[in-house]
């Protein structure tokens, strides 16, 4: 079954990489994630001692259905260009820079606030309290980065270069110093995607291959790298970058990658969740998604923790308590259920339809982005990394972030909306309008 899943990934990649822009299409990126992250880990679980084989088979079947659902959701969604984009609205370039500047200032301010709160959370694995609210809003840095990269690649000036530099300086430390895997992928997608939408060009394989290999090695070594980074900080009082040779010298890369691939803690969680749900048919019926919205959008600091808990369905940690009693398996703090486990928990194998919805929505945005709409381009490049988190962490993450990211993009779009006088002026300058778009 592992071989079949791998072959399906290769078929999807072959289909999309032959098309212009196919390398930034959701199914292609999804297939790469399967090949580089899912398959090496789930294949090792097949022979793991004590693992229920019916649970492993169910996990593999769910993985297959999620991949097929994502492929189908994208392929079955219309590719017709939306009517509103046949005659693109003219853009006032100065207002576009103003909008990007406003978003950049907000991103820098929120991330600076987050930076000031980090020392108080040193050594804490799972954050709680006000800092979680700041972490959520700080994710506008990915929207600001995507928009500033699109802008500088389309219209390079001192102002656009400065905006892109500021947003890279805001985002890169999260990836390279605080060692956030999701941020590494978000930066890579923003760079590659903006290069395609702005220039209709793809980076050379000579550049892509080393970067992909580097990200893969970093992802599999991340736990050990974070431990080594904390040790260096305690000894020297300074944080070190992912690019530091001192950091890498602290770990055995080969052994770390092998160990993490064999242990596969996230997929082990998913396997036992699926085994439990299938054995008992104790499904949450959408509670995972509902609780994700309540957890993120109802702050206990404002409304009270009791009120927040009263809105949630079920008890937190209930499933793992049941799994512990049934299978003698204990959940590790800091690991995830993956999208396979969370989607299966909600609606059995039909939970794979979550990925159909994700793919269909992204396809609609992608069609608008390919037609030249800068706001759809920004939204797509902001959501694409989140769609991968839906697989690596849990499907609810995508849907919870969707209204927030959409709201941010729409708000900035209003700031950049040209006045009626400005619109008339730009109608007489189609060459300038085409260059901005």
C-alpha cells in the first residue's frame, strides 16, 4: 500500500509539473509533502512492535483518501476565469505601496510585541494565556511578506525593495532562529509563488533541489536542533541561527533523521486515534473543527475560561485517555494528531472530504490569481502553507485561519482601492496598469 501511495504521488506530480504554474498548484505541493514527510514515516510504522496492524491499514487508507480528495477537489473545480477579472480594475501604484506599508507596520508591531513576550515563556512547551492571541495575529507577517514580494517583483523601486526587506527581516528570524518548520515552508512558498505570479518564471532546479533537501533535513532534525539551540543559549546567552555550524555540530544528523522517521510520533498518534475511532465508532462529528474556532476566537482572558469551556464540545484530552486505557499508548506533549487523525475523528473516512473542500477553495483563488488579481495572489500564497499544516497538524488549522487571512487581505485591498479620479486617470494609461498587475 505504501508503494501504491508513492506511485499516486508521482502521477500527480507528473501531471502538474508539465503545466505552466503547476509547481505552485496545491495538488503538486501536497504530493511533495506526502513523498518527503508522510511516506518515510508511515512506512516505518508497518513493522513497529506493538502497533495494531488494522490501525496501520486504516491510517494508510485514510492517507490515500485524503490525497485523492485533494486531487479531486482541485481537478473538479472550474477553471473558467471569473467575469470580474476579464477587465482588471486599475490600480493606483502609490496606494498599493501605501497598503503594503500599512500591513508591514502592523506586522512589525505585532511581531515586536511577540518578541517582547517570548522570554517569559522560555522553557514552556505549550504556550497559554495572552501570548497565544499575539501569536495568532502575528501570522499577518506571511500576508505582508507575500504582498511585498509580489510588489517588488512587479515594480522595483526603493520603496518596494525596502518593504520586501523589512518583511523578510520580520519573517526569517522566526524560521531560522526560533526554528519553526511551518515558517520555513511559508517563506519558500512565498518566494517561489511570487516569482511565478509576478514574472511567470520558475526557479532553476540547481537552486530548488539544494533548498528542498536542506528544508527536508531541517524538518526531520528540528526536535534535536531545538534542544541543541536551547543548550547553546543557556551556555552563551545568545540564540543561534539554523545556518550556524555550531548548532549542527551538536547533533548527529544521520542518526537524528533515522530515529525521527522510525519513531514517527505524529503518525503514531494518528494511527491510534484512527484505531480507537474505528473500533468504537465514537466520532466527534465536527467537534474538532468547532472546538478549533472556539479555542482561537473566544479568548478566555476576556470572556472567562469557564465560559470558553462551556462552548466546547467534549473534554480536551478525552480521546487520548480512552486510547491509553484501550491500547496502553500515551500521547507525547508537543506532537500532533495530523490531518489524518483529526479528520477521521470528525467523520470517519468521510473526513477526507475536508481536503476536497480545501483544494476546491484554493483552486478558485488560484484561478483568480493566475488571471492577474494581486489580492488573490496574496491570499493564495498566504493560504497554501496553511493547507499543508492542515495535513501535518490538523485539518481545523486551515479553516480557523481562513477567515482571519481573508479579512486581512480584504482590509488591505480597501486601503489600496483607487479613488474615482485616480481610476479615471489610470484608465488612460493601460501600459502602466499592465505593468502593475
